[in-house]
C-alpha cells in the first residue's frame, strides 16, 4: 500500500474523492419547438446520389432529429437555405 501512496502515476490515475466539485446547473427549459437547435455534419461518407455528408439538425425542445443529405463543400449560406426549405 505504501508503494501506491508514493507512486506519482498511481496518484494521478486515482480520482480524489474529497475534491471539491462544481455545482450542477440545470439547462434552461425551452418553451417551444425550434427555439434552440443543434446542427452538425456527418462527413466524408461514400457518395450517394451526389451527396457525401449528412446534415443533422436536432430540436432541443422536442428532441426531434432531422437528417438531410448534404455535401462537405456546402457553405453557411447553403446550410441556411437547406434549413429554411427543409425545416
């Protein structure tokens, strides 16, 4: 047991159970759909019908997920246009 107490690697690997933890703060609740969303890309997929990515849009209120065929060369304007037409 004394070996572990003096071993720097062992001390770094073991979490200090008495350390102070920050207070958890709940996420604010949304009041309606699409008030806040998350957008991400699944990139560099094999090309299919001219698309090689997937645009993923998630509504944080309803947790509904939308998957839209995309291209990795799209600009922010392209993403905005697809969002307006598809969602």
